[in-house]
C-alpha cells in the first residue's frame, strides 16, 4: 500500500469517535491519553495496556480497528497484570482482587459509603453530614456552593457610610 493511501485511511479513522467500555472517546487523542478518559483507568494502567497488547502509545485512538478495540475491552475487563495495578484489592465481600471501571466503580464506591453509614463509623457520619472525611480543615476549604455569610458580619449602611 502506498503511503498516501495509508495516510488517507489513517485520516479517515482519526475523525471518528471510538466507543470503549460504553465511553465515547474522540479519535484525535493518542491511545495512551484516550484510555485515561475511561473512568477507573489511570495513566499507569493505560501504559500497562499499551505494553501488554503491543500498541504504540503515540498512535491515534481513531486508527484502531474493531478487533483491537475488542482486544482492549477484553483485557480491561479481565486484566492479567500485577496486583499492585488493581484498584480493588481484597474486596470486602469476596476477598479477591478486582479491577473495576466505569459504572461498576461508581456503584462500588457508593456501596462502600453506604456501608460506612450503616455501621455508623466516623467516616460514615462525616459523609452523611457532607463534611470532609479525611481530616481536612472545616473552616474554609470544604465548603461547596454554600453562602459565604456564615460567620462573617455583613456591612450595614449607616449615615456615616453614605458620606
């Protein structure tokens, strides 16, 4: 195949959107960067995927074939790699090491927080009250979209201020 034909094919694939594990990723991203757009996949995991599957990290994700996308999905759902790269070690229910992505990760996080609330642990109380659970300061930094006026006196207009 000539280089101009190959460039046209690559250009065609770069313009599309690739769907990996129910996440749409624009084809203009490199594989290394595009994989991190999936919830639960870190930079180190994306690097491991590229190395294990022998993919060039600098190749555009839009140029992947359907077979390569299926291979990536299969590897992410059942990774064969060291345990330190897993994001769920020694699961509470089953005791096995898992790698969760996408909605599974969100659901598991929600279940963990609900379990903490149910057993009435300190962290559970902090989550229930909407306060920081890991020892952060509460005077100023944890507030999200709350009125600033709590604890701060408002200036009143008096006749002295009008002059």
